C-alpha cells in the first residue's frame, strides 16, 4: 500500500500501464488475435530474451522477474491471477 500523499509505484512486471489500452491488456489481445498456443510460445521466447539481457538495459532483478512471469505464462499459469487473490 502506498503511503499517504505518495502515488502508488507502478508494477512494471505484472501489469505495466504501457501494455494496457482501456481495460484490455496487450497479452489478452494477442491471445484473441493469434490463439493461446502461439502466445504461450511467444512468452517462452520472451523469457529467454529477458534472461539474455538481464541487467544490460533495466534492473537485473526486474529482468529476472519478467522472465519468471513469461515462463509461468508459457506453462499456462497466468501470474496476473495472483493479484486477484
């Protein structure tokens, strides 16, 4: 929870604002356009990319967390469901 008077820090791993348009997240639009299997394959490749570049562009721990996010998604375990609990 954010402290009073301070804006809540954006979650750049689980639901970055720049991947949302209205109520629709990009990954959900991708599933609608390309199908779940192809998006899960993409997610596996994206995980590889984040591990490959870990610490070279963004924070290394953030890159690792993004890789884990995509690996989970690629195996049918949508990490966004954790936030709904």
